[in-house]
């Protein structure tokens, strides 16, 4: 199991998570909005599926007082 940076484009970052089961989850993070698409890929079954989105910046906001 590991987590690593993938390709970077002008508009997004790619982060790759490999599970101990051999499947992958690709996170595509929009640099401006923080919207992150999640795509799961299971190589042994050759199945790829977009599993949803989250806004990464919702989890990174600091507590402003």
C-alpha cells in the first residue's frame, strides 16, 4: 500500500493511492477550486469507475477567529 504524487498539469494535481488489495484510487485535485475527482481502478478485473468528488479545501481551511 502506498500514496504518491502523479502527474501535474497547469490545472490539477494527480495523487495515486494503491491499496493492499492491488486496486488504485486516483485523486485529481483542481488547483484553484480544490474540487477533487476520485476514480477507482481495479487492474485484476479491468474495472474503472468514477466514485465521486470532494472539495479538498473544505478540509484544509484554518479556524479563523
